[in-house]
């Protein structure tokens, strides 16, 4: 159990670090096409989706899983990021 928890913790830390870094990098150079007006009339950005997709892909890549499983997880994360 200890080794499994340790791998999951490392994967989560990697995912969080990559997602946070990607989000900060995307917000550093704002683009109009990545901004929308919400229901309250405020401008919001759409940078969280790609940032989380990159973080999930990086977190999955460090897990000791079969290559097909990692590939499927990365595709699922990319699909969720694109949907968001």
C-alpha cells in the first residue's frame, strides 16, 4: 500500500505542478479568442481546460502503467480539456 500511495502522490504532484505552470504561462500572454463573456457580463478566460489536460497527461506519464493505458488516459485528458 505504501508504494502505491507514494506513486499516486508523485503523480498528483507532477500533475498539479504542470497544470499550474501551464495556466500561469497561458495567462501571461492573454489572447482575445481564449476569453468569453459569462452570464453576469464578466470576461472569463478558457485557459484552465488546456492546463488541466496537460497536467493530467504529465501525471499519467509518470505512473508505472502499460503504455496502452497511459495512452488512453492522455487521450481522455485531452478530450476533457478540449470539451472544457
